[in-house]
């Protein structure tokens, strides 16, 4: 039986101080196998992303705007995965699935900031490839290290400021009935479902900003890569065409996975089946995509493989 812990709020009102995360499943026989699976995934994610950051920092050949952006994406992926996975792993092996209100909001903020930042980083990476392939002679001037750092700074500032608005609006809600969140992390829409206060203002702002940010960033990426594709097709050199396709296909695969799961997540109807599907989509963009990204960008990248070989041989 769940014990509700309350804190005083506004006179005679009380609100829940802790929540219960039900997790992925309540079947006891699946807890240990799922723990092992997600532990391996998390460790691989950390090794892949932090290893890529270390490699880019260590090898002078990778001190270029493209790899500076790639390192920043790896950092955002590491933060995204770390905001969700460790708590989920603890819950697999523990009967205590409680999470405090402060922890819950912090978890949402870190994940939302990382996801928002990733949206804008993917735009900057698309612009970087556009300049490199469509205007290669101007690339060193346009994409200087200073300008690249400025673009990165803007991406992180917007990425971390935008969720602050939604976090501040969360404090206008009260949770005085159920404290059970039928999810594996503190997803904001799940918090709206158990709120005693009308969350329509919160939901409206989430909808407006999500549509604007996702539509703007996605369309910018598509337009950039459309120009890149036309430019590649005009290239006479087979080697240059192959290298450009290889780089851009990795970027497009990452974009497709990230935006595809977000779009599927938010167009599903609110049925019980859809809730289970939402969990699968959430697993994909919170845990699986951060796992895949460093390998998507590295496995077919000769410069990254060359840098790894040089470090191993030294």
C-alpha cells in the first residue's frame, strides 16, 4: 500500500511531497533481466559519448567546428540518459519507488534541457554541413571556431532557459490526490494527469512551444539538407560525393530517429494501449538514441577511427 506524504501549502491546502514511479513493468520476474539490459545500455552509452568527447578533446586533428558540435551533441546525450536511467536502474532492484517532488522536477528539467539543446545542436550541425558542402571555399571563414562557439552557446542557453518556464509553471500546480505516476521517469504530461489544479495553461504553453521549436528546427534541418543533397548530386568527383553522402547520411539518420520518436509520441491518442506505446517511444528517445548517436557518427567516420587508432598506438 502506497503511503502519501504531504507538505503544507497555502493555508489549509496540502499537497503530495513524494511520488511513486510505477516503472516499465510491475512483473517481479522481469525486474532483474531489465536491470541487466538497461545497465549494459547505460554503461555503453556513457563509454560511447564520454569516449567520443575525450577523443575529440585529445586529438588535434578533430579540433574543427564539425567535431566541436559532435562533442557537444555527445554531452547532451550523456546528460539526457543520465537524467533518467540511474533512477530507473535503482527502482528495478528496490521496492521503494519513491521520488521527491524536488527530485521529480529536477529530473524533468535536466532531461528537457538536454532534449531542447539537442534540437538546436542538430540545426547547427545541419548548417555546418550546408556551408561545408555548398560553400567549401567560404567554410573556414563562415564556420570559424569563434562563430561555432557562439552558435553552441545560443543552443545551450535556449535549451536550458526554455524548460525553466515550464518548471516555474509546475509550482502553480498542487498534487493532493494520487501520487502515483504511471511512468518510469517524471514526464511532465504524466504530472498534469495527477494534478488537482487545472493544468490547461501549462498544457497550452507546452503545446505552443513544442510545436514551434520542433517545427522550426525540423524544417530548418530539412531545408539545409535539401540544399546539401542538390549540391552533392552536382559534384563530379565520385570520392567527394561518397564522402559527403557518408557524413550527411549519419546526420540524417540521427535526426530521423530523434524527431520521428518525438512526433509519434505526441500524435498518439490517450488510450491505455497508447500509454504503453508512449513508454516505448520515451525509452527510445531518452535511452536508445543517446546510445546509438556516438556509433552512428563514428563507425563510418575515418577521421574518428584514425584518431582512435593514434591514441591506442601511443
